[in-house]
């Protein structure tokens, strides 16, 4: 009798923990995603890092790809905090990333920040982003404080470096992720070290180039507008980047060999950042078969490398007059094209970076009369958005007329598609120079978009030369070679793979040290 009682007690004490664990697992799986992250961290002991993306899809996409790579290649658990300034954009961003199903990757949209009462047309994109990130810091701090297992490292994109104060508060490692080219990073970290006013005055007043030790000089026409304005936020960003434990850059050695060598050389610009630089790219959104829709039916019927894809990104806009000239240029070139069109906006080439500029489905409002009828056999016009990665990977695409945002540029390179670069805002003029002059995978108009309207004749001639003449063949061969280099860099043992592995190892060591202190 006693033995039976003892056996029942033993069974009870054994089954209770199993029952509780099962209930907890069921609760976590049906509860919010943050509970899942906590659950897997506690169960697996994975390294937990947090990433911060500043406003705009151009920043969110590479940050998301970095997070996915840390999970899939290095076994981390990752929380991505997304800073937004428009509630409607927040919802659309969430919809675009909500299909990601990974127990080790959590995406948190911080409450949208409203700065509309404090901004006008005189306040540039950089200042607006700085204001939004500053206002979002309390939400970020609260979210991290609420975590049972706080991240060992905080990785912020370069426009969210003010969030380093939160990393310092929680004794986290600090990394900055530069989502554009290394040449722009070199200018940014070198900026605060320039002779306080003399060099900048000389550059602005006499339009002389800026000399960065070990790098190509930056011409006046290519220089980032915030540098020309002596923007305090921009120079503060350069100083804050230099305080990081490491600087990750979405580029690779074969794309920017001279600049990366200089950033690694303390006798050159490498003295400025005071932190190791890790080229970890190209990180781009992969092709998703689920996004294949009617837009891709048309290129299916076109010859190989015969179609010019035209898009100015999620934030770029043209004036009404430039839109008309581009339409005539495409038509007169007699080349096949896919054109993703946004409604024109006057005097603001970055009108949709942070907000939608309304819906306009009537193309007749801003196209030449009869344009759609005359080009219906050779062209496809798509309103506002198209699955860009899927289009660029299509074998019929032979070129990309682009605003040369860095994400778009990398997507073009990894698909072996040469570019016609048409920079509009931010650092895009520097991107264009890297692509067209430093490495020769693009061509460009002699007249910059910022200098006036590019005429239909110049556009048509440029497209024909690019698509069917010898110049285009040379550029196409170069970009295909660079595509192979990109694949190699990201492969196991490649330079970009090894660079990110070094950062991952630093985070693992950091977690071991923290566990030893608390253990």
C-alpha cells in the first residue's frame, strides 16, 4: 500500500513539471511574438541582438536582410525595432514584412512619431530622420527594458546613431550599419576632422573637391547636400559612428576596393572612425515567387536582355515636365521598357521618402497625349510600385534606369543588370559616381537632374547607346563579372561572410562575459 502511494507521488511530481512546461509552450506559441523570442532564447541560449531601422523602406530592407542573415548563418535570435513617422506607412511596412515566419526573428514597429507641426520644406531629410529617432528613443528604451533577456548588442543604421545612448545605458555592444556605399562612410567620418571652416569654405565657394586620405576625392557636384550646408546633425553623426565597437557596411571588396583599403588603414581615412570596418554586403531582398503577378507576364514574352526597367525607387519623384520628357525619350528610343510611374511633384525629388503623395490612376494627367496607345506593344507602364527584385532577375531585363539608391544599385549588380543612373537626392550622386566612374557598371546623362530638365533627345540617344550599341556591351560584361564577385563574397569563406562572422563572434564573446558576471 505504501509503495503504491509512493509511486503515485513520484508520478505526480514528475508529471506536474511536464504539464507546466507544455502549458507554457502552448501559451508562448499562442501569445505575442515577443514571448516566442523569450521562449527560444531561454530554451536554446542563443545570442540575442537588437537592430534599429530609421524611417523609410530603404533603411528597413537592408536591416531586415542583416537580421535574417544573423539568424540563418550565425544562429542568433534577433529583434528589429522599426522607427516610423507615418502611421499609414507603418501599416504598409508591417504588411510587407509580416510574411516572415521565423521563431528567432521578431519585428517591432515602434509607435509612429509625428513631427509634422515642427517641419517645413526648409528642413531636409536628414534632420527629419534625426528628429524622429530622437522622439522614438523613449519607446525603444521601454521596449528593451521590458525584455526578460536583453540583447547583448544594438546594431543601428547610420541615421539612428543617437540610439547609442540606449545601448550604453544597458551596457550593450554598439554597432552601426551603413546601408549605403563605403565612400559615403569615408566622407561622413572624415567630415568632423576637416579643418573647421577652411576646407569646407574652399569647397563651397570655389567648388573644389574634398580630399579624403586614401580615397577618390569628392567633387563639388557629387557632394552630399548636408555637407554643403554644414549640417550639424550630419557632422554629429560622423562623430557618433566613430564611437561604435564596429562599423558594418552594405558593400563588398570588389565593389569598392580602394575606399575599403583606406578605411582599414590608420595612416589614411581609417584613422577617423576609430572602429573596425566590416564590409558585409551585398545584402538585398531575395526573389520571392509569391510576388510574381501580372506585371511579370509581359516580360515573359520579350527577348532576352531587351527590356529597360525604369524606376526611381520608393521615395523618388520627377517634375511634371521631366516626366513628359522621359516619356518622349522612352518612346523615341524605340526600345522595350517597363516604367514604374509615380505622380509628378514639383521642386521635391524626395517627395515620397516618408509619405505617400496621393493616388493618381489617370496617366493621361501627366503623360503626352496618346503615349500609352503608341507604346503599348513596346512598353508596360506600372502605377507606383512593382516587384523590383523579381523584375531585375527576369532574363528579359537588359538595363535599369535608376535613381541609384544603394539598395536598387546592389539589386541590379547581384542580378547582373547594367544601369543608367539618374540621381535625385541624398547621397545618390555619390552612388552614381561609384557605379559609372569608379567601377564602370553604369552610364549617365551629362546633365544632372538637379541642374535642369533632361531633354527627350538626350534621353532617347542615351537609351539607344546603352541598350544596342558597343558601350552597353562593355558595361554589361563588367556588371556580370561583378555579380560573380558578389556571390563569392557572401558564400561561406568569402570576404563578406567572414566579416559578419567576426562580428558574430564578438557578440558571442560579449554574451559569455555577461553570463560570467551574472552567473
